[in-house]
């Protein structure tokens, strides 16, 4: 991966010495030094060996992604993106990926003192937004359901009852180092650090959007 892309994403500065072909990456805690074409590098004062030497391709300097990320104090996780299966509990390998069915790399770095919200707080945030969206759409008070009502007189529960029952029994069934995953119809992601809520639409076109409780389509969970 181009070194400037990953370094600047991690709030690090990249310096290039044309004469020596040396790249120096610095942040508040680390100094990483590499030479083009050399398998020897340095992290702070420690010499390290690279599996692949940095190289220049079309004026971009490419370096091993894991090396530069971990050298700047970040963690790196790779996943084949195995589809999640919630039928028997938490999804498969859900600590390493967000978009199921797609190969991906997750790079994470947080300040040590950054506070996370709890699972219970995440559920409460989603619950309150869904409750609000329900009352806005159906023009009636949201009353939680302990059990799904059975068919009466040949009439089966409709959207209202399904929504109420589902919203009344939210659970965190997946988690990465950044998000709690709360399946509703599609997955709701709650940012552990900001409390922001996103919806992952796992259709033909996989998309992630901010959940907007005010939107007319807030409870439109069609594929």
C-alpha cells in the first residue's frame, strides 16, 4: 500500500529524502525509517527486517501494510469476510470484519484513555431511536412486547407488531474493536467511542449509512 495513504490516515507525517531514498514516518510516539529497496528498517531505535522491501511504483512508495501500521502503534486484522450467522448466537469471526462476504483489512488505532460506551448503552441508544421512528411512522405510542402475539381470527401480526417485538428484544450479537453489532432486520452498528449509529444494508449493493430516525424511510428494511 502507498505509505503516505496509511501513514496520514494514522495521523503520521511522511518525509522523503531524494538523495538517500529514505522515507521517515513520524507521529507523536514513533519514528519509522525505511530505505527504498532495502529489507532493513528501523522503528524508533530498533532495527527490524522486512519480508518485502519498499519500492517505488509510478512515483508512489509502497511498503508492507502490516509493518507500517504496527510500527505506528496500530493493530491490523485481515478477514476473508465469512458471512455472519446469527442463528446460533454471535456471528462467525465477527471481531475481525464488518462487511460480510468481502475480503478486507481493518486497521485500528485509539488513544489509551479513550472511553467506550457499554453494550447496554449501545442497545439503549438504538432502542430509543427505533422507538422514536416507530412513533413517528405509526402515530402512536410505542408499548414494548414481551411475546409476539399469535394469529387471531386468521390475522397474523403485521409490521407494527413485528417492529415492536423486535425493538423490544435488541441484543449485541457481534463486536469489533470499534463497533457493537445489533441485528434488527439489517445490522445496526454502534460506534463504541462516539455513540453514532449506522445501518449496514446487506443487499446486492452492500452499503452503510447513518441511521436517521427522522427520515421517512427509517423503518424501511427492504432488500
